[in-house]
C-alpha cells in the first residue's frame, strides 16, 4: 500500500506477506493495514483509493448492515474511531 498527502505526494509505503489469497482479500488487508498506520500516527483526514469497486461497496455496506467479514468490520471500527 501507499500513503499519500492531500497533494498526492508519497508519504510512505507498506507491505504484508499474505501468501495465497484472493485479490479482494489482499485489497481489504491493504486498506486495514493503511488505516492502522494512519490511526497510530494520529492522522484524521483519510481518503481510501482502490481499483476494486467490490471492496469499496463491501466497506460502504457495513454502515447500513453488518458484514460477515471480520476484516471489513475492523476497517469500519477504525474508521469510526478516527472520525470521532
């Protein structure tokens, strides 16, 4: 993943070894890991960009109905903590 500032300038990059997994899960892990980094650095203005509309839709849906994915629920939890 990559974290950029509001001018689209690179701040830092990160990676995680996932082994074999679906692209959807890799995208979710990337978003989760990026949010954890942002939360630890106390950054509160966040924009998530991904090439997967399926991932974005899955995250958005958790705000209207519960998700079966623990990763997506954790993303929602961190997101809500950051905007409070």
